[in-house]
């Protein structure tokens, strides 16, 4: 496990080096002045520009400039947004919890729906149920998320009136933001109407989360189906059949547990795709997250915000992948074997 940890840390530092190098390079690739692209100081005075130039070592070579930029990034200084004049790091801290909350809720929906349906398809392999599930999964994966979001708003919000069409919570409720995670902030608040606010926030998150969860759920269906089929063909499953165990005992005691281990290996890889879908969905449902903020920054050509937002979002996705690798390694010690040199 030690060598596995060292390899993960080595991969983490190398990836972070590439991410910061790419982010630093964007300041040269974007149109305009490099110092403005780094700091967002669009209309700064000459004295302020001289101070910023000294901070970022503009008179030194490119390597010194990179390390000066790196020191600012690790100190939490990502510059100032050109359009809103707000601190980018504080904006990301304010908006990222909403994106995480929406992504986790969508991830939960995709998992509890996709994995069991995939197991059902594998159990009924080559039967009408299996074919129907695969057909529905293919259609669900092929539908563009922006079209599905608009269709969901038209159907469930406008025509049926079941769910809100956008936003995180109704303006009727005033909840003091403590962590940025709406549900937690509601539960720890002292307002008399906090349970009404909780139901209102839950109603607002259902529709965008369901739209985001469609594509990952179809992928989980195929992953779970393949994993279950692989497990059912193993020798130890055949041995349990020879011992006289019933089909339900084989499935629930042995097959499901070992199939889940194989599925977990690939779940983290889908999180990046889920966050990408969440960015598009946030614009459609007016969700106050980092995805909508980043896309609006692209429209407004706010290069400093784009630079900082991409760096933080990419780092967050990679950290999730690292955590998933550790969970998989804990559940399946064989993953720490010859592949990672821990034997």
C-alpha cells in the first residue's frame, strides 16, 4: 500500500505541474497584456501595475515567472475578474459548493438507478428485458443534455407544473450562507420555516440533477451489466452452483458484491463527464454554480476568470479520481498487486 500511495502522490504532483503549466501558458495565448491576463488588473494605475509586475517577476525569465505565478496560486491569489472586479478565488469558493451539491445529487441518482438496472440486464442476458434495457440506455446516452434540459422544463415545469424551472431555492426563503452547501445551511439554520425551505430546495434540485444523471446512468448500466456477466462466468460462481446454492443466494451473496468492486473502478472516471454535463445544465436551469459562472466568463471574454476557473475545476476532478482509486484499492487488494508493484 505504501508504494501504491507513493505512485498516486507522484501522479498527483506531476498532473498538478502540468495543470499549472497549462494555466500559466494561457496568459501568453490569450489576447491582450500578459499581466492583465494573470491578474485581471484591467484599469490599474501605473504604481499598481509596477507592484504587480514585481510580484509576478515580469522582468525575469520565463521559469522565474512561472514559479512566481505558482507561489501566487498556492497562496490563493488567482487574480481579479475583469468584468465583476471580484476576487476569483472567493468567487470560486462561493460557487463551487453549489456545483458539488448538484453533481453529487446527480451522481447518487445515476448510481442507484444505473447499477441495479445493469445487474437486472445481466441476470436476464439475451432476453427481451436485456435487449429493452440496452435500447433505452443507448437512446438515453444519445440525447443531448441541453435539449433534454429544455424538454424537461417544458414538460415538468411549464405544462405539468410539478417542479420549478430554475434556481436553487425560492426567494421567499432567506437562508444565511455558511458553507455554500444549501441543504446543510438550511438544516443548521434557526429559521422556523427551514423544513419548508428544505422541501423547496429539494424540489429545485430534482429536475437539473435528473437531467445530468441520464447519461452517467446509461454508462453505469453498461458497466454493471458487463461486470455482472464477467462475474457469473468465473469459476467460483460455478463452484457455488455445484454446491447447490439457489440462484438468489448466488446473486446476492457473491455476484453482486464482486461486481460492485469492478464497477467502482470506473465510477470515478465518469465524474469528469458528469461535471461537464453539470456546467451546461447550470446555464439552462439558472443554477448558481461554477459551471454557469465559467461559461458566462467565456462569453464575456474574462480571461483571468477562465484561467483560474479551469485550474480549480480540473484540480477538483483529478482529486476525485485519486480518491476513487484509493477506495477501489481498499476494496480490492489485488489492485495493489503487480500493477502497482506492491507485492
